[in-house]
C-alpha cells in the first residue's frame, strides 16, 4: 500500500498549540502539537507564497495561506470542515469524516498529496 503524504500549513502549528494550551494547558498543547508533527508534514513556504496569499480577495489571509500551501504541495484534496466554495478552493474539498468513510475509495490509494487545513473553532 502506498502512503499518501499529508501536509499542513506552517501557520497551523502555532494556532493549534495556542488553542490547545488555552483550553487544556501546556501538557495538552505539547501532546497535540507533537501528534500533529508526527502525523503531518509541515509545508515550506517562501516570501513569494506569502505575497501570493495577499492576492486572494474576499478571503481571510489565514485561509489564503492555506490555499497557497495547498497549491505549493500540489495537493489533490483539501481536508477541512470549512466550506470555501467549489470555485474558491484550490483542490477538491473533503471533510475529515468524509475521508474516514472513504478509506477504501480509489482516491486514498493514489500517491498524490493531501493538504489538511486548520479549521479549529475558538
């Protein structure tokens, strides 16, 4: 079985750590952050990518960075609970639940990358 690489945007790690620490304290935040880093690859962005994110209109900058990161890793699927709209998302959108229910689907057996966006509530 081929493992599909799963990526996360650099902005996601401190966001998740902050929210986990605020809600569960430092030990919870450290555990959640370590688990994210173990399970997902953090995509590399450069200055040009951050400039590209500025070009997205009517999209929060954090979401635009998610889109740019998705493009950067050439992801086939964007895993998020947010509904950005079909024409706005840079890849086919899937929810985490939808991915879990589709584990046997053909798309999960392909070797193309998946991008996991942060859509954590505050």
